[in-house]
């Protein structure tokens, strides 16, 4: 199962437990000595958001998931 919203792609295992989150931020600014550069990638963040929506739809359709919210709720019960 997969869920995409606000530029965040969350992937779940067959047991519907969260596996990982993927995202691309539009702006990643210099914060300290470990983050020495400013990265501006608005177009890439928007493209990832579109990819995430399409990918989640494809994954969920292939696995018979029509309602992610309901599937997550069902997983918490069981």
C-alpha cells in the first residue's frame, strides 16, 4: 500500500505497517557546518509530488486498496 499527500510518499508492507517515507523538499537551506549549501528545487519537488500520486495510485490498484484511510484503520484493529 502507498499513500501520497503534501509531497510525502509513505510506503507500507503487505501487513500494512509503515515501511518508509520519501519526500523532496523545495528548499533546503544552509543550517550549520553539516549542511553547507542552499538547494532550491521547486520544480523537482513538484515533479516528485506528481510522481508520488501516480505511484501510490498504481501500487494501491495493484493490491486492491481503494481506501487507504480505511485500510490503515483496519490494520490498527487487527
